[in-house]
C-alpha cells in the first residue's frame, strides 16, 4: 500500500466519499461514507451548538435518557398546536444536563423543531418547568402554543429545542388570549406607542383584522366575524 502522503487531497467532500476505519464491535476493517458519519453525528447529538438542546421523541412518558415525551404517553401524529405539557429528560442526547438552562428560559419562547424537517415545528411560551415528583430524572414543562406547522413525527425522531425570539433584541412578545368576538381590545403594556401586532386563531394560523391604535395603552382589532385566538405584541 502506498504511503498516505502520496495520495492527492480532495478539497470538497461529498456524501459518497469514503474512508477506511475499524468496526468497534469485532475490530474488522470497514468503509465509512461521509454521509453515514454525518448522519451518526446528527442522530447522536455529538455536535453541540450553544443554546440548542437535542432530544429524541418517545411515545412512552419519561421514555429514557435524552428523550422528550408527552404527558400520558403517545404523541406521534399529534399536531404541534395541541401540545400543552411535555416531559424532558434532565440530559439531552449529548449527555449535557439541561436543567439550569431550561429553568432560566421559563417565561420566554422556545422552538421545538424536527431535526431533519425544518418546516415541522412548534413555537411555544415555556410557562413552567418543574421536577417530576415521581422521578428526578425528568422535568415537566407546561407550554402555550404560539405558532408553528405540522405534527409530531414517529418515535425516535430527533428534535431540537432552542431559546427563540422571533423579534430580536429587546422586544417583549406580549401575548394575550381572546374568546370568540368580532372585536379584540388589546392591553398595550409594551411601552411602545405602536408595537407590531400579530394575530393568531386557535388553530395556530395567522389571521388579519383592522388594527387601530386607540391610545398609548389600548389597541382594538375588528373582524368580519367572531374569532377566538391570541394577539402577540412586539
């Protein structure tokens, strides 16, 4: 076999490029493709990104280390806009303890997204995050849906959880809920004379109405029919 230094360099790596390595199970020599290695790193959470936590979905409540699950179990095929309570393992896939970070995020927005499908996600306010009274290895998170798209994928699917603020530095994302009415009266406590107004119905879809900045602390929105949902001020 020629010396490794005699082979030319390939500056651009593609999915089907391969190299030789050792199988950990029986120490046999194997080929490994770049695509397979990348997939392993993604699924095992070996690459850490600041502010990003990686879990796998489990249809079993408290389904194991590195999992997120729905209270009561199940969840695969469930619409993101129906989720209200989740169970998080105290450690994510790459074995980092997430408790202190998630406790810090209580009262703010988080994004839960499918790792391999960017358009399958839920945007929530993290209302509470408390230790499961039955086992200290899991915490219970209560969440309020703000927006998103799609449904929870099958068990074993990887999900990223990140601190999420769609409006950027300093904005407040003030959310208020409304029963069905053709007029919503929004209490503006942002400190801004005319904050941006996002309107969402109970299905999680963005809707539109006639927005009027009545005064410094009140905004009214008129609709053509009775609608229930939420407003978000930024």
